[in-house]
C-alpha cells in the first residue's frame, strides 16, 4: 500500500466499528508544548476532538495514549501527561483520569473499571524504550488495555512504534477522523489536483524537500521557492548571499531541480529581492535589496516586496496549492511580512489549499488564516513523507487489519 498508487489506503474507519460499551484504545498526538506545567498550545488536543466526541456519543470507554517530548526511554518528571489530561478535561468539560503508567497490572485494572463515557489518559509512552523499538511484548501489553484500537495520530503515523503500528497486530483496528481527513486531503493533491497546481516551498534546507520535489515535479504546474533554501539555489547560480544559510553539499541538487523544471517547462520562481538584516534579532538593522543576492556581512531573513507581489500574482489563477515551509523567519515580526503576504494570497485566491509542515501550520495559525485554508496538516514529518510517496507504517498497519 503505497501513497503513490492509491488515493486513500483501504482501511476501516471508526464509523465502521460497534463502539458501545467497548474499551477504545486510541492513539492520539498530544505531544504539546508545556511551560511551567501548563499546556501552552492546545491545537493538537483540539484536533482529536471529533474522534473523541464521536466515541463518547457512542458510549465507548476511552483509553488515550500519546508520547510527550523526548524522554529517551526514561521517566522525566516534567514530561508527565497530567497537565495534558487537565487541558483535555477543560476542553471537553469532562473528568479525565490520568494513569501512573501506560502498561502493567495497575493500569489494566484501571482500564477494566472504566464505565461508558469515561476517559483514561495513559502515562507518556516514551518513558518505556520498548515504545520506539516497536517491541511486540510492549505492543501486546498495550493491547490488553482495550477491545478495539483506533489510530488518530497522523503526526506519528510515519513512525513504526508500538503504539502506532505494533498494537494493530493484536486488536481490531481502524482510523479516527483526523487520520482519515489528513490522508484524504493529502491524497487529493497527490493524485487528483485541480489545475493549475502550484507548489510553494520554504523552510531552511533544500535537502529536506528534494524527495518532495522529485515526487511532485511531474504533477505541478509551477513552483515558488523562498525561505532559507532559496540561498542554496542562488549560490548554485553564482549569486552571493552574504551570511545567509547555504547547503554547500547540495548545490548540485539545486542545479538539478532547476534543470528538471526547465526540461518540463515548469515555472520555477525564486525571489526577486530580499529583506536582509545585520543579525537575526528583532532589533536588527534591516534593509531591502533591489535584486537577487545578499551583500557580504548581511543575512537574508525574508522575501522582499517585489517578490511578495510576484508570488501573489502567480497564485491568482491557481486551483490547487500545496505549501510546505515558511518563506522567512516569520517568528520575528520584522521578518514575517513575506510569509504573511503569501498566506493571504493563498487564502484569497479561491484554490484548494493544503498547508503541510509544523512551521507552516504555525505560521498560518499565527496570522489568523488557518480557517481560510482548505486543509492544515497536523503532521509535519508524516505529511512530508506521505507527499514524498513513502509508506507510513501507522497507515500500513491499519490497512493490514
């Protein structure tokens, strides 16, 4: 089951299962940011609500499991799930029990006592090294907690871990609404896009996007490039970029991308001007260049006004847009205008718009434009790998079941 071969992989969804009275073991992606023991961004929790509310309406017993941070197989006190459970409880308006572990007799007894409509959140899966090793015994121990398994964690579907792939070997398995909607939205831009179809690429590195370009270059009608990766393209053409980031070992890659687009007659638009700074800081001295390239002693931090106008004009007739990677250092207000302008152009052009990648999602959310995009992906690495045409172990496991 390869995403390059089928639009939507053949698997069951939560609607196809009888949930009443069943213990539903649900893999969610609650890997949320914490500060001083509080969740600071509930986006991922909110994304799981359609599945959770549906299961509650069907009188299921909910057992939720997730990882949080990178504890590397050890118990890390500030990565416990209790603050996440408290945030979920506030959002749902229901009590959420938090387990002291995610496997073992005590948790099994706690899961067995659940009544329909009750929720148990397991402790951080990655406190156990067996989770990331996809250990069969650990998978089996997780499976003992539930009657049915639902994967609704698209953000971790590209990982072959016990909770994302292994558990599906031991329980009847299906996809939740979030996972299903991600695969359908991303599948459409892979296999059935309306044309003209534009690809917007940003972010720091060409190397992160080369497989995506290779998989989509025969499908798209045009490519816009910004972000840190643009500077590698300019150096590959002999244009200086000052102190801007350059992947020197990928200059030939950039040249190959340019050559491929020329061979296929696909427009590849690089920035016409740049916002440059003497340092990457909110109080930096800032200038705008009048041509491609960055002078010595300066660093490119955003696309310039001529580029914003040219990119917006290119997108006006688009029917499908796939966007992966911000076009500048949008987190700092002085360097956010390019990403904001392109986000507004995407929102206003009437195209089917799919935004993928964690930073891009954060950008459109920051600018208040997320609800004006057709689909904003919750999975950074997972969405990128799917769009590259790679199999996602969490999805393959569901298809097998």
